[in-house]
């Protein structure tokens, strides 16, 4: 019977190590969007769990973050007492240090606690990087593929 059978002990462990891989298209700005709906940490005042959905948006430069290592990294906060503002900025700092992106934004949307929802947004822009001008494709009328 393998370790992966029902009831087997998981082999993955949380870690603060973020793995990266080379950007497959360094000549182009492209947007990577990730939604991480299972973030948890502990309230540093009460020890009760705080739950959030994290939204990571970035434009890579030389490196991209590897997804399995990101999941294990996010898991590493589960038993840590963290203020929402501090943990959001800490995660962004770690991701920027690992990937050195052209642009990165982390939005943390914490679930209600005591009648209050908390949203924290932190951004990083590489020195000298400017976004390309957005092209509005809605300016062109849509054509029907039928006649008459």
C-alpha cells in the first residue's frame, strides 16, 4: 500500500522557500493572475484563525514563481500570528525578492471578523518600468458573421 492511499500521511510540508523558473518570454509584458482562496493565519491578539483570499497579479521580468512552492509558502502562515497589513506586505516582499518582477500587486481580502472586512493592497514597480499603453478593442465595432 502506498503512502498516497486514503488516510496516508502527506509528504509535503509548509516552507518559506519560493522556487522560480525562467520567464518563457522575457521580451513581452504579460500579466499573470493567481487567485489563492485558502490563505489562513492567526490573529496575533486572540490566536483565532483569519481567512483570506489572496489575488496575485504580476508582470514577470526574468523569473516566474513556481506554483507548488507558492502553495507550500502560503501554507507556512497557517500557524503564525500576523496582522493583515503586515502579512500582506511580507508576502509581497518575499515574492518580489524571489522573482524581481517588472510589476507585482498582492490584494488580500480577509473574511469578516467582528463585523469588519479587511482588504489590503500592496504594490511593487521595478524602477524605470512603465506599463504599455492599453489598447481598447471595444473601440472597433463588432461584425456579424451572417449576412442579411
